[in-house]
């Protein structure tokens, strides 16, 4: 789930934070992708309009692992 989609649905970061059960400063720290556990809560809070897709998070983890493996240490 993209952070921008959650903000667009709920209206602002404060409302996203309330729906996700986090402090509003946490939402500002999220990158483009909503943290997985919060995405599940937001899916419930939006009555399924926002969708948590496990495959997106799996792909994101794989890409990060691959990035770590291919980065050159010491440069």
C-alpha cells in the first residue's frame, strides 16, 4: 500500500495516523510504502477500499536484499 494512497483516502497524515494507530510523526517517517502491519490496519479502517497486497511487500523485501548483496562495500 502506498502512503500517498492512504493520505488521499483519509484526507491527511493525522487521519492516517489515527486510523493506523500510530503517532502522526510516524506517518511522516514512512517512505513510499506503508509499513506492512500498518497497511493491514488501514485496509480494515478503510473497509477494504485500501488494499494490503502481501506480494508487494515480498517483492520489496527481495529487492532490498538484492540491493544489499550487490552493493559494493567501502565505496
